[in-house]
């Protein structure tokens, strides 16, 4: 999801009297709250003037370096406000001579190629932008929380830096959970000689692969009993859950099975990570009138 | 000595199933709810169990009768019907049920006719006597809760051999097989 950038802060340090670098129109970047699907991206345009002096009409070329929190290999990250866990981001600097995926200069020593200077904001060469992107996969893998970071960009005129501090790229990731891959369970035709047992494999997405709990009920209310109906006749059943391919644990209506590990990939990347089992006891079916018994099983995945 | 063995039969009726819908949960904060439909089909079921051989003993000049108490399960409130067929095989158990008549047979090939009575309760008198072979007795009541009648019985069958049949037959052991087939109505 594309998020508009807003409010990019700027600090300007003029260190050399004979050089002039000025950046205007920067706003803070707030990537907002992740909805749970897609990536987050925003960009902000600003004006970068680079010339010999404040009154000069001679543009001066410059290159750019970036600094900020990184993953140790120079790739930029935002940091969780609680535990400093990392959320990778891509910082792209869009100059007048190309776009460049920036990395931490302190680690990679990466500099953009020389860019053309501009003497005022009316010149096309002055139009610069920054794009910040958090990828969907990284957002899903990150634990819930608010991530932020302060980044610095240096514009260097002939190796004379002019430093601009861009503050507060941030994104909030809420506690997200989703149950999917839900399919009907057809227990078939009672053979008369054994329980009727059916299963359905599920996917539970949980951002950051955090824990979740499962519960079930036979109706919209958490404590609605597990009952199948055929006209005026009813037939009880049992419900069990398991994580992966472990042992099934039977639950009563509304009773939580806790401590399950979610998938950090929505729809589990096409797979599953949990399973529900429904069992109708032979004795109960033997004592029931013939007919087709149906019911709705509600399964709730709760973030923990 | 004349023996009669009993056999069982079951019948099922099947129905087609329909496909229902499911709903994945939505991506949400806190919790996500999905729902699925569960379907199970219970067909018309019937079972006869608890059968034992009937040993009529040794002919001593009087009619002989022997009884076996059985369990007939029938799910729901429906009735069942029961049909009797028979077989004999030169004094041995017969795996083939026939409809020509109730007969016991000796190893020499001599035969003795017998009759069959049936009652769908234990306490009552036999409501159906001299039941015709391969002729269904309808309107019988079974146990609708326990396929084995709680390890008990709820019906009885009786076989009878008239003294006149045995008086005119050569000495020997006579054996036959009585088949009882129950079906849901």
C-alpha cells in the first residue's frame, strides 16, 4: 500500500563559507499503520540547490552519502521502540542523475555518482526526492510495534560535506492474525462401526511469527455447543486442534489452545500450520435417527 | 441329534451429500474468525446380533423346540422387517441360503422339516408363528439406541420339529442352517 509521506524534518549545517548547499521542502516521513497486506512506500520531493556561494550562479556538482541504523551489513532498518528489533527498509535517493538504493556509508562507503548542481529551486536539476519502502514480507515477519529511525544524508561538494538530518521514518505494525484455508469437513456416511472423523488443515498467519491461540464454538457465541442438526434431531461432536503434525488436543466450546506459533507469511505461503479435527462418536450416531446432520463450526485465532 | 445354526444380515440405505460453504477469517487485529460446515450422513441402519446355535437335543418321542434370543438394532424410529431362508448340506453347516423350505438333513441325505416362529420382544408370546420361508415379516421394532442392545437381547426366534417328522425319519444327526436377514423399513 502506498503511503503518502508527510512532515520530513531537516537540519542544515553550513560548514564552508565558499560553498552553498540548501535543501528546502522536506517533510517528515510517516509510513503509517500497516494494514496487513502489501508493502508500505512513500516518497517526498524537495529542492536541493548546490552552487559555489549563496549569490553564485554557478552550479556545483555533488554526491550523496547516507547514514542511519542498519543491519550490520549496511542495509537500513527501522528499530522497534520496545526491543530494538529491526524492520528492513529501502531508502532510495532519486537525484537528477539517477536513482540509487542507499546503504549506510559507515559500512559500505557507498556514494552516489556525481549529481548536477542547481542554482535555484526553479531548475529541474534541483528536484530531488527520497523514497522509503518497507516490503510486505518484511512487515509480516516483523513483530508488532512502532518502528522508527533517524537518517542522515550528506551532500558533498568536492568532498566538502553538507549534512542534512532527516528525522523519523516510522511505521506502526499492529498485532495481526488471520485464519485461512478453511474448508468444509464432510464426515461422509456413517458406517455403523466406528466414529466419524474428519480434519481440515488451516493456516494461521501471525505477524512476527508470534504466538496465537485457537478456540472453537458451534455458533457465533464463544460457548455455543458443538452440535449438528437434522430437523429437530441433534448430534454432538468433539473438536480438537493441533499445531503442525503434533498430537491433537481436544477443546470444549470457547476453550483456548494457547502457545501456538503463527506463520509470518499470509496464507502460510500456500501451506498450512494447524489442523482441526471433528469427531462424532459411533455411540452417538447409533442412537440418532437417520438423516443428514449439518452444523457450522466457528474457529477463532487470537493473537497472544 | 439335530442342530440349527443361525446367520445374520444387514442392510444399509445411502443418501447423497450436498456441498456447503466456508469462510476464511479476515486479517484483523486481535483475532480472526473462520467458519466451516460439517456434514455427516447417518443412513438407515439395522443389525442382528447375539446369535447362537440351537441344539434341539435328542428325539424322545415328543415334539422338539429350541429358542435363541437375539438383538436387532434399528436406528431412529423406523421399523425393520425380517426374512428367513434356510440351507442344509448332508449333516453339515450350509453356506448357501435357500428358499425351498426349512429342512434339517442327515449325512445320508434324509431330511426333516421344521417350522420357525419369531417375536420382536423377549417377554411377549410369539406373534409370528410358522413363518413362511423368504417371506418378510414387516413392522418389527428394534433397539434404536444400542447396536448390541446393551449386550442383551430384544427378540427371539424358535424352531420346531414335529414328532411325526422324526418318527418317520432314519436315525442320525440332522443339521440345517437358518438365515435371518433384517432390513430397515
